[in-house]
C-alpha cells in the first residue's frame, strides 16, 4: 500500500527514536502520545466519509512499569525495522513476534502476537506510515476474487496478467498481501459482492452467479484482512463499481460489514485507505429472517451483549441498523447465510439475491 | 444423697452412726482433693501455676508499696523434684503475717474490696504451698525483710489441712542481702513439660508490666526481661459496689453487716452511685415487689346503683345527722375527684375527712367508724368491676378481638378480685391472674390470647394499679428475710442507676502496651489502643489491645494471641476464652491479614494482645484461665482490637505500596538503561545518562485505580516533597455511587465524578466509589505538572 503521500518510513522511525533519546537527554520521561483506541473515541470524518480517531489521546510513558516495557519494546522494534528497511528485506508479523525471543532482555520480548501486532499499529499511527512501509506483512489470509475482471500483478517473480474468471480455477484469484501491487486492466462487472462465508461463495460460483449477473465475488473469509478491504475499496474507487456485502444474520457478521464499510476501531488511522463507506448491506437482515421464515438459532447472551454494544457504536447509528438490531433483539433469533438453502439450493441465486439487489437498485 | 431416715432401717441409732462420720471439712482439705480447680492438676501445670501465683503476689506487693518490681524466679532440678524460688524487692511481710499469708488458704485483704487487683481470693500462693507440701512433703521456706528492719525473718511451714492453719517448724531471724523483700522456696514434684507455657507466662507478664524487671533462671536457661518504664501503674481506688453488680448472698451479708438503720440509708451508704433520689426509686420498686400495688377502680357514677354517700351514711351511726352527712358527702366528693381509686387512697381520704369533721363538729370519729366507712365506700367502689376491666382489656388488645371474648375475659378477671378486698397485687400476681383468665377464655370461648396480648393486659392492669405508701422494713429486717432481700435485689437491678465510677481501674495505657510489646518483640510495627471504661453488671472494666507485626516474629501459621486479665497472663484454656472468640469472629482480611476461610485466627507474623482490667473479671472457672462470654466485654474487646487493627491495616497498606514502589524502581532500573542503550545505538548519538529521568519518575504523584467487585478505588500517592492540590475526574459509562466527597455530573450518558483532594507530601489518599463492573472509566488529573504525574490505571 505504498501510497505516495506516506512519509518515508525509515525517517519517521528514526525521528521517533530521536524523540525518545532527547527526552532522556533532557532528564525528561520518554513518552509517546496515541489516540485512544476505544469505541468512544472514533468520529465520522465528513470529508473522507470514514470513521477516524477522535481527539482523546492516551500517553505511553516510562513512568509506569508497563509503559516503560512498551517503550522498551518499541525501541527494539524500531531498531529492527530500521535495519530491515535499510537492508531491503521483509518479514511477517508472526516472524517479528518470534524474533523478539532472540532479544537478550526478557522485558523486551513480546508476550503474545497480539502485543507485537498492536505495537506495529502504534508505530504506524505515530509515524504516519503503514506496516507495508516497514516491510511488515501479515500472513496470507487466503481471501479470493472471482469475476469478470482482468488485472496485472507485480509479483516477486515478474508481472502476471490474470483474468479472474478465465485464468483461475474454481477457487478464484487469491488476493496478495499488498494489493497495491495490482493494476486493474479491464472488466465487465456491474457490481462487487463481498461474501462472508466460503460455503456461500462456493454456492454462488457453482450456480454461475458471477457470470449471470456480471458480479465480482470477493470472499471475505470472516473478518476481512486489510488486503481484502483495500482491494474492495480500489474496485469501488477506481472502477466505480457499487459494493454490497452479504453475510450471516448475526451481530458478529454486522461487524464484518462494518469493517468493510466504516473501517475497524483498531485501524481507524488507516480508514481512508481501507474503508468503503458506500458499501451496502444485502443481508441476512433480521427482517429477512422474518420475511423468508428462515431456520434460526436462538441468540446467546454474548450475541445479545454484542447487539446492545452495536446500538451504542457510533458506526451503527443509522435508521437502518437501529431498526434491524432492535428487531433482532425482539425476535431473539439469528440465521446463517446458508439457511437460505432451506428453500432449495438455487433460492439464493434465483430469488433472494435478485430480489434484494433489485430493492437496493444495484441490479 | 445419703438417706437420714433412721426409722426405715428399723434399727435405732443409724442416724447417730451416720452423723458421727459427718463433719465439716476444712477449706484446705477441700482444695487438697480439688487441686485442678486452682490450676494444680498436673506436675507440668503445677509448676507454671506456682510461678504465676508467686509472681502475681510479688507484683501486687511491690505496686501497693510504690516500689518498681524486681522479681527473680529460679527453678532448680533435683531428680524427680523441683525447687522453685521466687524473690522480690517488695515491702516485706511482718513476722506475724508471714505464717497466715503463706500458711492459710483464703487469707487476704482483698476479697471484699472492689478494686482492680491481680489476686483476689487469697488462695494463690498458699495453694502453691499446699501443692508443694502434698507432692514433696517438704515445708515452704520463707524469708522476708521489711523496710528498715535490720534482720530478715525466716520461716519453714506447712498448712495443717484439717484446720487450715499454718504449722510452723522453723522460725528464726536471719541476715539477707536484700534491704527489703520476700523470698519463698518451694519444693514440689513437677516437670518442665510446660516449659513453653512458662516462658510465655514470663514474657507476657513482662509485656503488660513494662515497669517491672524479671529474671528467670532454669536448669538450662537464663532469661532477663528488662524494665521499659519507671512509671508505676496508677494507684487504684477502692469503690463501693454498684447496685447492678451484687448478688443475693453478698446483699444479705451487706445487710447484716451494715451500720445503717433505714433501707434508704443502707442504699446510700453501702453502694456507689446511690443518692436520695436513686434510693427512693429503688425503694419504690421494692414496694411494688414486697407489698404489691393497689388495684384501682372507677368510682361509681350517678346513674349507677352503688352510692358511696348512702353507703357511708349507713355505716356511720350515732354521730349526729349533720356531721354524718358532712362526713359522707365529703368522702363521696373526694372519691369522685379520682378517675380511678385504690383501696389505700380511699383509706387516706376517710382518715383525712374524719379528722376534719371531728374538729369541725366536735364529734369523735374513731377507728372503728372510720374502718366501717372505708369498707362501705370500698364496697361501693368495687361492686362493679367488669366494665372497668373491659375498658382496660379492650384498650390493651388489638382491635380484632371479638367483643364477646373481651367481655368474657373481663368477667373472669373481675371474679379474681373479691368485692371489698383491698386488691393488693404484685406484677407476678397479675401475670398469673391474667394467664388463668386467658386460659379459661381460650378453653371455653374458643378464643386465642397470645403471649403479647397477655403481656399487654398485664401491663395495662399494672399501670392501673397504684403504688402503696407502706413503709419498707428496716435494713436489718431485710437481712433476715431472704424473700425481702431478693425483692430488694430485683428492685436495685430494675432501677436505672448511673454507671459506676471508673477511676478504680488502672489500664496499662496504650503507650505502655506498645512499650511492653516493643521491649519483648522485635517487630516492624506496633499498635495499641485503650478503650474508655465501660460497665458490665455493676463492675467497671477497660479493654486494651495491642498488635505487633513483622520483624523477627515467626511467619507461617496463626498469629500469637496474648490474653490478660488485670495484668495477669491467661495461659491455659485459650479456646474457651471470650477474647479468642472475638478475635476469631473479626474479618481480618479487611485489615490486610491472611485469614483462610474468612474466619478464625488470622495467619501472619503477628502478636495480638488483649488486656481486660476490671474490679471483677468474669472468669469461666476458679482457675482463672478464660474470660466468660459477657456481651458487653466482648463488644469492647472487638472495638479495642479493631482500633489497633486499623493502624495495622494502614501500615500494611503503606508497606505494600512501598514494596510495589521498590519493585517498580528495580524494574525501571533494568528497563530504562536498556532502552537508553538501544536508542543510543539506533540514533548513533552519545551515551545517555538517565539518572534525572529516574529521579523524576520516582518523585511523582502516582494515581492508580483498583477495581474489585463493583467497587473502585482511585489511589493517589504523593511522592513529591510538596503537597499536591489535585483535581481528579473519572469519566464513567454507567451511573456511579459515590460517598459524598465527590461531585457527580451527568452529560450525554457519561458521568463525570470530580474530587479535589489535597495530598500531603509522602501521603496517600484513596478516593472510592461504586461502579458496575462492565462500565468503562477514564481518568483525568489536573493540578500537577504532567511530568510529575503518573497515571497508571491499566490493571
């Protein structure tokens, strides 16, 4: 995602190290300030139509043991990243976690991969660069694309031109870790359909939905990775295609939609690169559960908590979501995408999606 | 029990035969057979008890003479026997007294005194002498030299158990290097198995007697317990008994022995806190019990059949028409002035009016006439009792009672009062009367009268009855009459009387409790508390508590408990003691001590001491090992211990915070140099000196948050050398509950809790509130420069 407006990552990391150095040198306490990364501190950016961090900040300082440990780890990580950038090499987030095991000081080692991941996020926020700029990549998420789209990918083994229906198997085209290495060449698509589950994605492909309706089917594979969200945004922005999201009918799936459309809380600093605010939600809506009389499971306590928490989430404060979530709390039921199969295997492609997409003016 | 009925056996003289073998036994002989009652039940324990009795005696003797005690205890082992020597620097005992003090049980000056003292019965040391002679057959050897005398007296004696009198085998004068003091040497069968208890006793005694110096020499050990203060315990004053604190036997004895003549005089002379008014109240109560009250009735009204005037007129003959009319009319009028009237009041009116009319008309109204008139009037008044009783019962019972039932019980009650009788009733009489009437009514009229209803009726009747003016008997009469004495005792107990004075007590004082702990225990922390005097029964008491914690005290396992009564350590029967019970019931976790299961004695390197000073410590038995479970005393023990424990808590809290601070300092001292080194490497700059940074971090104002079970504590620790005036705001996502020292404002579904504490340099302030566990909170702190402030609310 090396976008042209990101500053030079190495410079930024060195500047952060220099800041800590100067703080020590002046007898001051080393610290860095970060936006508070909680639900209560995200706000809607009207210009970019995405949710970004608000004004509340929290400070990591060496005054507390845990703060000092974080800054120590940050110093070690900066040292490592600067060398990696200078040497033109790259590593995965998981490798960084394991690499810390080799650092001589126990206090500098990461306790879990969550910790190292969130440190990289901190460094992204403070430096204004992205982890790709640090030459850090996530593990392949395995998300795929299938549809009438031709593209060119810059791989480590040279350029490849690929048609996402004709040149791929049934599994589709696998989205690379850094989708900014892709150029779109040509397409016959009318819209982009993001699908949560592998089962539904396979059903759509088997039923030829992508061919019949000129659809680019993006398989989200659960909570979408940054690369999946980035390519979705590019398909929308660069090819001017409408994006719709099709998930299960439960609170966790609404969050999947939310991260495609609004960006996630953890990476709100990157929302402008990753979020597709125009993306719309197809279903399964609680309303569909009622209208199509779908097979259901009862809501668990954690489902109810999640729904209630979504009602308070600024990203979900729209008439549509309030109505749907309240309906779901009322009926106390949830359904999976594949529950549509109770009406026959073709019901989703012949009836449900055409009806819904027609309603949404996508078809 | 043996049968004394001689006729049953047929033969004559069996009773005489039996009587011959019956004789009174001496007190000494009794204790010879019941050694355990005085703590001499085994060789191991006997030795400890003997030391204890000897040391207690010595301490009392020294203090009475105003001498700082210097007490030497030696235990020598010679095969199966042990020789115990106890020596003090007391005032000495005169030649005449020595045999009695050591050779006669129950000889002492203190038994009848109401005063705080170690020993009371005068059993202790002579019991030790008795035990020694019983087990070794050897006499006790006593040396004593009084102040100013040239020579010491030396005695060897045993107790004649038949007569409870000393039997002296050697009596001579001798020279002694002490200028004054007493020494006793006892040989006894014993063993040192109770060594631990002996050491505990000596150490504990040293703790509560910081003004004394002790030395204990054993066959293999030698201990010294030094003096911590030159201040002798305050002299205690003897007080007269308090009316709430005497028992029947004592009261009878006092009544027999008093110089007073009247009951009122006796009460005021012999008891503390009794003046004229209190004596009158007691006597009133006594009258109610001794004489009963006179039941009163409504005088008959105009429309009723009974007519007092007519009745009285008829009862009077040959006194002249005018005088008779005047007599009868005035009596009737005076009676009519009363809403209710009792027999003795009628009598009074008749006497009054009789006197007046007599003067006015010159006609004698003698005793017989008056009696007749009184009876006639009383007959008229008591002719109709039912409606009176109905009104009383109706008022006293709940409205749900059926009218017919009330009528029935009123009728039955009325039957119990014979018309014409004076109707004297005691409270007890009324209870019985009401019970019977209620039972009958329940039986016959299918009604229920519960305990409360019956009590209410009794109370109503009792209140309707009028106290009688009868003169109480003289005090000597009460001494002879057990029932009257019992009534007097009850009257004394029922009367409200101010608590006894407390200057008869000499607490150790919290300062000296602490000093005592300090000199005997090498701990990190000491706390002590002395409560104000309180009263149980008629005896004042004071409870003191002390805690020593940490240092060289043994960790792992329960804390040590030291119990004291009037400065005497209680060594045995810990489990039966009220002190232990109270300690076990305290929630020690609240005081930051480990308490497995949340009850029982806490764990930890600590000693907890409790001292009860009283004119009469209630023990569970004669051996004086355990304090009885008296609620007033238990309550005071709890308060005293909690007071000391609160200090311990803040100490432990502070210590924990110090430990955390130390840990933090250590941790930062590892982390920050490494970080500085890394940064130097990355930036390629010169090596860093981070001392200033470290100093700045450690001299901070630290704000931490602890959340547990819905309660939140914000702890502010000022490590700076200046006071901090802070403005602390918690922003929370659910409605908090605060305790008033905070200001709470709601805004858009968020609550802002604001405090403005001033935290002094080196001090810690805790702000607390309640918040549901699911709620989020965020803190902001103003009033201190950001570089001096550390907010650590991660946990």
